[in-house]
C-alpha cells in the first residue's frame, strides 16, 4: 500500500501537554509497524458509509437523504419503504457491539457534562485551535469553504454535536447523540467524495480526505483531550470516570466509522492514540495561521448582554490565556497568536478543585455537578451563536448537493 508524501519519515515533536501525558503514562513513540500503519491509513476512508453515499447519489440523493434522516430518528424498522442498502447499513449501526457497557457510557457522559464550560474551553482553545498545526487536516477543511463559513459557526456545530453525544441517553439508538453522530459520519462521506474529486487535490501527497488517521486524531482530540486538559484547570475526575470517558469514546468512534485499531480500550490507550497520531500529523504550514488567527478573534463578536465591548475583550484574552497556558509560547508563535499569561486557568484551579471535591464527596454531588455543567455548556453555546441555531452540518451543507 502506497503511503502519501505527507507522512513524515520519523515521528515529529508534539505539543508539550500531549508529550507530558504520554510520559506520565509511560508511553513510547510509535513502533515501526505502528508508524507504517499511521501512514497507510491516510488512504483509507469509511467503506460502509462511502459505499452507501455512492448508492444514494445514484438512487436520488434528495429522497434517500430524507429516508436516511428518518431511519436515524425513528429506527429502520419504522421506515418500511427503505431500500435494501439503507436497511443493511442501519441494521449494522443499530446493533451495538457486544462490548458496549451502557452503564460505562452513561458514566462517561455524566463526567463530560461535569466539565462544564471549562471543559468546552479546552475543546475549543486547545484541541481545535491547536489542531490547526496539523496542516493535513487543513487541506481538506479549506476546500470545504472553511474561511468563508467562519470558525465560529464550525465550533458551534462541533460543540452542539459534543453536547448531543454527552446528553443523558444521547447515544442509544435514535437518541440525539446517535443521530448527530450519524449525521457527522454522512457529512464526512460527502466531503471525502467531493474534495477527492477536486482537480487540485493531490492524493499521492495528501492521501484521502477525512481518512482513518485523521478521524482517529479528531476523535480523541474531541473526547479524550478535553478531560485530560481539564485536570490542568482543577477538574478532578472521580474514580473510574476517565476509563468511562474512554469507553464512550470507543463507542462514538465505532458509530462514526473509525476502525477498531484506533478505538481506545481505556484512558491510557486513548492518550496513546492521541500521542501517536500527533507524532505523525504535527506539521504546520501557511494554512495554520489562515485558520487559527480568525478563530482566536471570534470572541470579539460573541453575543453578550450588557457591557458587550468589555466582555468581548475579556473573553478574547481569556481564551488566549487558555491556549497559551496549555500549548506554550512556541505553539502560539506557530499559530500566529500573541502569548498571554495563563491567568484564566490559574484562577479556575481553586474553584474547580473545590467543586470536584464536593461532587465526589457529597451524596448526589456528581449528578448535581453534571446538571450545573450542562447548564454552563448551554449558556456558552448561546453566547457563541446568540439566538441562532447550531445545526450540525450547516457549515458543509453544500457538500451534499454536489456529492
């Protein structure tokens, strides 16, 4: 199997916070076989969904998309007119693997809700913003119209997906997180089909858009990295929470089309996938600052009520302080951003430690903390988008029409 030119000859330096966690857990850089697999998987997509989209395009995309959405929301048995390819796909995803432990999934969901707004800050300011150093992602992102659509809307959609996934009951078949994850999986297939057909797409150099290596990195970046980083802001996990989050991540990854070899079996394994993919992907280029600088400025247009100018400026420095604190001065220079002393994470540590201790020690504390955290997350999303709606896939809606 040919390995695209974007795959480096040897493992690269990774963000300091990723290396620190890897060292704490005794993880080593990828072995030669693992390194080769990281390169090979740059050419592999999601065969079940890619095949389904190919069939949908030939059968009539508009009608098949309506049936797809109905099957996701109601279950395939409630769509008797569904053609066999659609029925076969949904029978597969509605039958959760034997290894899924729903108690663990619920525990992971509650733990991620407990992270509140600060957990989402890590997802935005560290995982997503820092991920622009991975220029391989950016090649695809820019060709979906990322600059025109804007990072504010993209993050709002990503945050809405995450909130759906971690909602209580969100991942059972037909649940809100289940539906949102299948919608993202479908959009990924649209993007692969559309971007790979563009005349300027260089598959020998870049591989396949939204490939397995990139999807694995995105998965753990979205669900493993935030709770890991949140510990640096004083959010202390309860016993078993981190492995429960990893179990949730494993199921979400299975549902979104990531192959088994990249699905974490525990939290340490999740950090391994994060570390190993980062060693293969941390290659910034001109696209890094094209995407990172506008995103860093998004808080200057957020929707506050009262003292709007002051609160926007405060939010701008607040989020830069989170990025600076976790990624460090070198990464900030790479991203084209000013380094800001990490005052916000430092202020939050005592607050979050106190809340964590209370949540763990007091009867019913974890449930109350999860309720409060979910309320904070909803408030943050409203601040980001105002009275608008973060409908998952809107920033790439044109992909389905040209797929």
